[in-house]
C-alpha cells in the first residue's frame, strides 16, 4: 500500500484544508478526552462469578492486576502439587 502526501483534497476548499492541517499540526490534548469502552471487548465467562469477585478483591487489596493474582495463585498451587 502506498500513500501520497498532498495539499489538495477533492471536495474541500483550500482554506478548509489549510485549517485542518494547522489544527492537526498543533496537536490535540488527549488528556481531556473522555474514554469510551471498546464495543468489541467483553470478559469471557470462564470463571464463576464468585471467584471473579474474589480475584478482583484480592487484586485491589494487594495492588496487583487480576491477572497477576491468578498467576500467583496458580504458581503457588503448582509448587505444592
């Protein structure tokens, strides 16, 4: 795929293109942008709800991610098996 850099856009007046270029080059403050949830992301229900709640509580208590809590629990289990 190749791209061509141009200063003309069919259907837009040159003044509007210049304004858009200036706005883009100035940058955007993304810190004030509201976060939007990804509509394609969902949590697959492989673990019972009560365990998910316990994992989330432990993660918050330990200051870890839920993934880290699960990895640590699995590692501890395998070490004792």
